[in-house]
C-alpha cells in the first residue's frame, strides 16, 4: 500500500506542476526576449508542462494498479 500512496503523491505533484506551468507559461518567459524567442520558449514550457501532466496520469494509473493488485491476487 505504501507504493500506491507514493505513486499517488507523485501523480498529484506532477499534475499540479503541469497545470501550474500551463497556466503561467506567459509569465515564466522573460519579457526582454525577442518575440520569436519568447514564442519558442513559451512553446517549450507548454510542452514540458504537458509532459508533467502526462507523467502524472501514468503515476495515477500505476497507483490504481498497485492498490488493486492485492485484491485480484488469487493465490
């Protein structure tokens, strides 16, 4: 059950970080950069934020599998 809890905490952390990154992308890029550089950096940050959300989903699925596995054990 400890593994399921750890995976759940990791899932929440990654999802929260990803959502925060998606909401604050524009404010995380420096204002002094050229418009092209700013757009490229924003795309990169959004891509990283989406990756964090995807990783959070993977950890959430892992937590569910680890939590259910003892219930399905037939031996």
